[in-house]
C-alpha cells in the first residue's frame, strides 16, 4: 500500500506544456454500453493493447472490495448483537414479570382483565426498547465513523469522507421495537395466561414433580449436585437462556481474540516466512552495469512483478505475475503450511485457483497484460500467498521456455545509499515500511476485534446479571426453606454458585465452536486479493474461557450477597 504522504499524482493541462511533441499518450478512456471489452478488442485487433474495464481497475476494485467488506462486516456485526439484544430483552422482561408476580395475581383477583395487563407490560418494554434503539441509532451514526475514519484516511484519499445515513435506516429503531414487542408478548403470555390463584400459588410451592432423565446417574451426586440438577431441569427456559447468554459472551470474546491473532499472524507469515528479504529496490534496470553493482551491494537477486491474464475452461481472470530468480527471498508454502520447491511449471495462488476451479496438474493459458503472446503451462503447485494472488514462476524456467524476464525490482539486504540515489531507482522499501503498510491496512479489522471485546464484556455482564437475578427470585422460597432447616449462608451460596458454574461450562462448550465459526465468517469478508488463514493461538482459548469464568464468578458472588437479606417469614408465609 502506498504512503499517501509521500506518493501521489500530478495533473497538468495539455495547453500548459510547451513541448507538445514529447507527450506520448498511453491510454484511451472509453465509455459506452454493451460488451465494451469484446468490441474494443475486435476494433484494435493486432495492436499491442490491453483492455481494462472500470470494475477491474485497481483504483476502483480495491475501493469497491473495501466497501463490500464493510457492508458484510456491518451485517454480521448487526446480526450478532441483535441476537444478544434479544437475549437481554427476554431476560429483562422475565425478571420484571417474575418480580411483580404478586401484584399481577392481586390485580387479576380484583377483576382486572388480561388485556390492560398485557398493554401495561408490553408497552413498558417496547417503549424502553424504542428509546434505546433511537439512542443507539444516533450514537452509532456519531461515534462509530469517528473511530473508523482515521484508519481509512491513512489508506485512502477521498473527496468526502463523512458519515451518511443509509436510505431507510430510520426504520431500524421501529423494527427493533416491533421485535421487542413480539418477544415481550411471548414472555407476558407465559405469566398472564393463568388465573389469579395459580399465579399467586405457583410462586411459592413446588412445581409438579417429574422424574429427571437418567435419574440413576444423579443418585451418585452429592446433595448440592442433586438439588441443582433438579432445579436446572425444572427451569429449562431459564437454564437454556443462561447457557445461550454465556455462549454469546464466549463467542464474542473468542472471535475478538481470533480476529486479532489472525491479523497479527498474517503480518508475521508475510514478512517472516514468505518474504524474507530486508529491502526491495524498484526501478529501471536497463543498465546492466548498474544492476550488477546493486545486486552485489544487496547480496540480492532479481524479481519480476507484473500483471497477467489467465484463461481456463472459458473463464478469464486478471492476476499478478511474479518471476523469481530463486526461492531464497520469496518462499512458497502449500495449504498445510509445508514449504515447497518450485522446479518447473508454475505455482498458482489458492484464491486464483478457487476462482477458476483449477487443480494441480491442470493446464492453463496465460499471457502478460498488454501482450498478444499466450503461454501454456502446467500448474505444479497451489500455494498460499497472503498478498500476491496469481502466478509464480522461476526465471530459469522462463528462460528455458523463451518467456521474457524483465527485472522490475531487486530484493535482498540493505543497499549502498549512493546506489539508491541513482536516477535508475524509483523507490526503496524496507521491511519495516512494508510491515507498517500492511498493519495499517489491517487496522480496521483490529478495531473491530476491540469493539467485539468491549461489547462481549458489557452485554455478557447484563445478560448474566439478569439471569442470575431471575434465578435468585425463582429460588427465593427454596433458599428460605433451607435457611429455616439450618443451612448456613455459605452452604446456600455454594449451592447457587455451583449451578452457575455448571451452566457456564455448558455455555463455554457451545460458545467456543460458535466463536470459531464467527471468526471464519468475519475473515471470509476479506477481499480476494488477500489470502488470510484462521490462526487461533492457545491464549485465545485460555483468555476466553478464564475471562468468562471470571465474569460469571463475579456476578455470582455479587448476587449471592442477597442471601444474607432473605426474609424467611415473608417468603414462607406469602400465600397467607
């Protein structure tokens, strides 16, 4: 990626140039309809020309790929957090209605119909959701672009880089409110469908006894284990919601670390394994004497980088062409990360092979962009290359087949500064500069991983706290009974924390593969010019698991303090 602070374009009017005869026009800009590429190729047949459509031009395709990637990431981002928001809504409404079960029962016993109760509770949750959606809609428009725009400005020079409302986006808060209304209606129906006596009575007595599945296994558990297994199976909805909440928290944590690690691994893979040279000097190497001096100074080798057109089974694709003198500074690896030695034929990048449906052993036609001469080559290897997608070929193989090798760069160690000041040299790129440019390009994804991490902790805390409170309220009378029977507060706390621990483990087991799938989904949005592999180090698993355990333990400890405030008389005399 070019540094826009040091590289740019100069524009000048034709009339301002005195020596008009020295201008050599090298491009035709054509607009029209229909199959322009075919029409132009037929018209200029026999000329040494290349037709590049706007959609295939780098200046357009890179920006278009970036826009597409951000749209896809935005959609994934929205779907993930919509799922979390639904969980928050369900747990919050459950908690509200469960805390007001006594009031609901009294109102129904006094003759209140279900309709005003439905309207009251549904309107309450829907209004809060609508208010939060509108606030989030405004806050997202104001804050998120300010986080991402500085990264974009480092990479691109755009005339108007400012926030813009998507057409029809004002419907989003309304859609969220309607979704909340539907969720609230389903939860309210569970609490309001029974008569007054059942509502008042169901909060304080045992539910209908049902034998637990695989009961012969639970008989070997301790008292705490049997109590918690009974409670989990008797309150399947609450237990399922807790597992889903933990799953969402783990998935977001794991995905954030996975995304960050994969981006860092790509940089290390590129500059420590694939491109091992320290300096790349690009320029005009028509002077053999200068080229040899530079080669000796850098202890380097020649490199040819250009573009090519590939044909296979009626499909065409523009790709990069890389001609290497050896594999000392540019190394090739297969899909398993095993180093391969290219001796004959060509190596084709995995992204290009997947696009055209090419496999090892296939023959493809290719030519240099701007040339009319086609070459037929056998694909000997399909390789993973992080940044350059296309063909790689040895200089010796090109010489043997009569394919011209034009040196565009020399790669190797740091050269003599006097040589790089020559008019033959266009640019000098050191490994640190190349790595900085790549890291800058990946910064948007790193920022996304940070957002995932922050929201995972915030939303996970809200869900787990709501569910923990709901669990405490539903087991209030049970814990009061245990206190009357002489159970110490510490034993009751242990009972409460153990169940949360079990549900957390179940959520983690489901959340880790879900997070892995989310990481793959996020990385699949990267443009085709980049090949990035999923890299999940051990610390991503460890931090995600321990972080979730710590969050669950902290919330359990916070809620368990309420045990000291249980009023045994009011809990056991509630029916009176």
